[in-house]
C-alpha cells in the first residue's frame, strides 16, 4: 500500500501484505519483551527518526471479537485512550471503510500530532485486520496548534487463539513530520507502546459491561446498515504526501522532567 499513487480502498492483496508484515521477523529488531508484550523496531531513516514499530500482546480472557469491537468503538476510545485529544469519524466510503480524524498528545515538550486517515477493516473468521493510511480531506486541513503527521501504513492484526483469548499485533509506519530526538524513538518502543497495549487490554476486560449500558446493539462495523455517517466519495479525497507538509525540527528538545518519571511499566497483564 505504501507505493500507491492515488486514493484507493485496500483489496485482499493489501490485507494479505499487511498480515505478512505483521507475521514477518526478518529485518526487525526486538527491543522489548516483558509481561506478555513484545516490541520490534525497524529504523528506516535514523536521522529523521522515521521508523516502523511492531508491538504484539497476548490477551487472556479477551475474545478476538471483543478486541475488534474495542478498536472500532470511537465512543469507548474516548473513555480509555488517555492520549486522545480529539477523535471523530468524517464519513463512510464503503461497508468496510471510512475516513476519520485523530489527534493525540505527544511526550512533552514535543508538539501534539494529528492525522486524517482512510481506514479499512476485514473480518476473517476468528481473525480480524483494521488498517489505515493518511489522506487529505478539504474540510480538515492541517491545524495551527498541531503538527499533521502522516500514517504511511498503520493497523492491527487480531488473531483468535481460543474461545476467550487472542493475540494482537500493532504495526505502524508513521512519519511524525519533523526531526525528532532519539529519546522519542526509544521512549515510544520501550515505554509508550507497551503502556498503550496494556491500557487497551484493561479496556477490553471492561468493555462488555460498558457496552451493555451504552447503545449495546449499535455496532456499525459489524452491521453497516446501522452507520449514521454521511457517504463520502473517493474523489473528495487525495493522498497526503509527507513532503507537502511543514517539517518541524524538534531534534534538540530534551525530555521534560515531569514526563521522564511518568509511571513505570510494572503493569503486568495479570
């Protein structure tokens, strides 16, 4: 998908290629393995901190379909994802693809980032894929208070391993638009990614009870006829090329003291 030259909805080959990347071990360096979570990194352009990150977690007591629901449920995400500043769906393209906006907090003193992405999903029995890449929408241009990042390809592979267990692999290749200090890459792989995975796991354990009280039958990702989103045409979108966005040089910024001691990762998955 990274070689695309126009906005397209992913097909079976794209989903297959994404799954192969999630499962591949060649070219990846294992940088973290603890408490049921493992993180690998591929440095593509070390001087710009452009890298791919892959994070895998075993989820006990969480069926694959629950994890799939949690990743889709935007209202629930606002409850558990403490990094989110703002997130909303913009419009629907097909029964299994839409366009959305997501803004998130970056470690201080970096500027916060946002993205507009085309997201697609594919259920495959007890396995699921959700993946996205950046697009431009005329109504959602870059904001002055954010750095517009570019998702080259980001997504999740959920694999059912039993009636009440699954494995999730998160794969991200994001251009953060800017020269970032090395500590950011290290922190994202050694601390932020594992912490986010553990938070997601805990959110999954609480989801069934939460969903029972919040529109329990509303799951447009499973039942497209329930979607309340306006229809979008592909012609309204264009590719978001990283080189068309402003580069921000944050390479000399030091990590803020308040963030440096930000909890520990003793949060095991038990």
